[in-house]
C-alpha cells in the first residue's frame, strides 16, 4: 500500500537501539527532512548516541531517550500533535508511543503483535526467519516509498550533510591523535575495530593480533581502536602486541576524528563500521552470525569476509556450535589480503571504487 503524498507539519521519527542501525538509517532521516522542509521533525535516539546525531542529522530535532525533562514521556508525546510517525524499530514500547501520539499516519514494518498501533504497514526486509532480502539501508527507505516519496537509492555518505564532530581539542585522545598523525604514513592508515556486543560476533584475539602483525609487516600504519566493553579483548591483545598497536579509549566524536584520517576500516560487524561507511571509507568486515546481504553496503569497496559455514548466518547472539567455526576458521591471512587489496586499489590510477574483493564477498575456506 502506498499513500498519496501529504503535507505533514509535525513528524516523529523513531530509530532507537543499536548505533549501527541508527547510522544506516541516517539517509532515510535526511530524505524525510528534504521531503518536508517546513515540518518540525523530531528524531528519537538513545541518549548515548544523541550528541553524535545532533551533529550528523540536519534539519531535525534529536530527542534523547530516556527522557529526563520534568514532564513524563508518554503525556509529552501526546501533546506534540504529530500528524506522521515513522517507527523504524517497531518494538512493543515504540508501538505504544506511536499509538499515544495520535498521529493520523503511523508507519511501521509489518510485524506480528504490533499491527494494532499502525495504519500503514510495510513488508519486512526478510524472506524467512533469518534471511534478509537486501541491504538494511534500502529497507529503511521502504516506509518512505509507502508514503509516496521517491528517495534516491541508499549510498554511503548520503545522510552525512555536515562534517562529523571531532570532540574536545585537548583531550587525551586528541593528544594521542596528533602523535599518530605524525607517524610515517607507510602504505596507508587502517583503523581496526573488533568490538562485539554479541559473543557470537567476537573474532578470536589471536586472529586480531595476527591481522595487526601482517598489516604492519606490509608497511601499513594500523591501529586497534577499542570500543565500549572491549577491555577484556584489549587485555588479551596486550600480551600479544606492542603498546603502539592501540589507540586510547575515545568518545564517538573522537572516533569519528580518527576515522576521517584513515584510508580503510577493518573490523567485526559493529556500529562503528557504519560510521566509517558514512564517512566514505572502504571497509573489510569479518562476518559470523549476521548476514552480509543485509548489513554489508553494496559495491566492491565494502568486502565481507566469511568462511561459508552452513550454519551462518544464524542471527544468534550466543553460538551453540562447539568451536564457533564461522569465526575460528577465518584466520587473519584472508582478511589482511583483502585489506591490502583495497589499499592498493586506493592508490592505483583507476577510478575510486575499482577495488575487487573475493568472489561473492567470501574468503576462501581456511
């Protein structure tokens, strides 16, 4: 179902939860702002992400959740008199918010047990219990198409209308960053982020260390940038790598500053990879339980590394298979080779984006 285009004046956009999902959704947020330039548009984002999105999302007001103002959230929502709500999350809580808003048009993916709260439901980006039909960024544009818009296809950097913030000028991280800038450039600058909010996504520390060593041996200026919750991984890697391999802890804005200085991002399927993509970096991503069809941007500049295990992708947060073969069996060699190939393509005389990855985005079996 597609509605005729309407002149909405008060719009609520809901994209809570994971950093990566929110960043991939940013081009869709920008498309709404461009379609209704005279509307007041509010974007609900989880509080830890709010400062970053205040800088990245133009022409919208970022509402940090949980709400900490004197008024409680639900009555406040009701008084805003929204006429359009687009809920990209579709959780039971956000379904209640949407219903309480009283908006005349309420859009969501067609999910069971939540249909009562919405009057425009869009087919979900899945063909079965796990398989994804296509890249999530395109799926985030589907609700806009149902509203009668014709957004451009999703593209890296499309939602980034202003430079990413860089954080305080004289923080400990910025002092380290100035020192890192002064190091010899070598064959390129690579940022490694191996964060894993699911244990099933975690690439073994010995593989991470092997990747850094192989890249460094090839003359690459590589650095491991830890994210929140990475202290155990950093502790294990500290026994395998020199101190120069690590960046200090950083805020999201400071991480953006580091990524803007890099030539390539290599990591697990984590949220900072999507920030790198929005900033225009090529990426090499180690995939285990998640599906690259849905979470790896299209095109040869974004290489998905997999072993091709029959059980992957599974979307399970904890691996039930002994030995976690989808990640244990993917050693550092193929990942380093893919990274070096993208760096070589960056320095070649051909046009941008001419890098070639592994066939079907998969690494050879190890």
